[in-house]
C-alpha cells in the first residue's frame, strides 16, 4: 500500500512538472500571423446630399474633409467614379456639376478634389421632402415606375459600370421621406448587379443618430432611422452628422475600398514580452508590411495594438495597399 502511494505521488509530481514545463514553453513561444490585404478593384461612389435649407454647414464640412476620403481611394489604387446627386426628386437623378462641368470624378480627373468640392456644394434651395432613396434610384436608372422586366435607364450613362462595386453615401439631417418601405429599396439597389452579386452594393449614411438625433453647433438633426435600417441591411456604415466629418469620411473611405485596417490576432499576446524586429529596436510586436518593419504609431500613422479586439490596427495614413503581405510576430501569453 505504501509503495502504491509513493508511486502515485511520483506520477503526480511527474505530471505536475510536465505541466509546468508546458507552461514555460508556451510562455516562451512566439507566434507569427500572416495576412493579405484585399480591396475592390473598381468602385462607383454615389453621394446623395440633402439640399434643404438647413444643410449648408454639412455640405461645406464634407468638402473641407474630402481629402481624407479621396486620398484613401488614391492610396488604395482603386479605380473610382464619384458622382453627386441631391435628395430633391425634381432633379430626376441628374448628377450635379460645378464650373468644371465635370459630373463624374475619376482617377484621371485633373484637380479631382476641387471638382468634387464644387459638385458637393449643391446649395440649400431644395425640397424639404428629402427623398434620398428615390433620387438614388433615379440616378442609377431605376425610378419608382421600374419593374424587373425593364432594363435600367440611367440618366448618367458614364457613371455606373457593370464590373464595379457600388457604394452609396447618403447625407441628411432629416429622415428619408421616399415612398415605400426600406426593404423595397434594398432589393432595388441590389438588383443592379444581378442575383448572387448583392455584396457588390452597400449603402452608408451620415445622418442623425437614433433614437433622439443630435445637436452640435451648426448642426441639428433628426434621427435617420430609415437610413440606418438600409445601411444595416446592405452592410454599410452609419456615422453621426454631428460628429467630426474627418473621422466619418475616413471610415467611409475604408469601407468603400474594401481595405482592411484591422487585423485580428490568432492568439493572445504577452504584452510584456518582446521580439526582435531589426532594424527597429526590440518590440512587443514586430509588424511588417511586404517584409518592411513598421513602427508603432497612432490612429493616423503606423499601427496600434487594440486589446479589446485583440488586433493590430493601422492608422488611416498607413493602411496596407491591395495585395500587401502583413505579418505580426509576438510572444504568446501563458494560459
């Protein structure tokens, strides 16, 4: 009996030592996650802008912060078309243009930023019945009288491309007043790319947040519940019209291009551990883009580790370009 107890104690000690050794080895283990950046190759971006009498400041703010939006498109290498239409159906979906007489801004447009700013300042003399869904449908060639037996007849023949993803951004300080349920417009917009290609279309919005809207200085907005519903149904994003427009346009541009700024890690890092990352100094994480180490930074440059998401998040000015290879090396936390 004594021998049995001794043998049991020996096995217990052995398993305990093995478990300790495993914990030590795990604590010393490094992990390398590998990612490939992706993006849409072509996108058509339709801005639907409220031109009622309370929208002067938001129009100006979009124009002022537009470099944030278009620079992301340029840096991504995506082939883009950008057009602007108002929420006033009396325009019959015709794209807006300024002194440049250019309605569709592309990667080949000289002074694309200035041309867009002209186009986005649509004035504040439009109808107080903001019908963003209807005017977007008109601009793309499927108005309220359209049915599936009819081909789309867009009034802007050089804007919409069959092979491009379609990204619609609606901006308003009032809820949409278009006739018909939100689900109808979801099906209508998705029909542009045909069955099975619904992922090529999304609707996003800069509107008053639910449930109470917002007020901030020059902006007072009612909740844009219909916009939020359509964005949710189509995989778009919703930002508040009372928030910083620079942040909103940064988020929208990333969503439009399909570029990823957040890369979730496969294991829990030991944030007190370090790894070699030459020619940089020893780092907690060694983050490389196409083999080149990138220094830690902030939400604008470099990258940050987001503990909540357990992810490396790139700043908006350093998001890896399409097909870039990203590696993240780090010590694994003992568990």
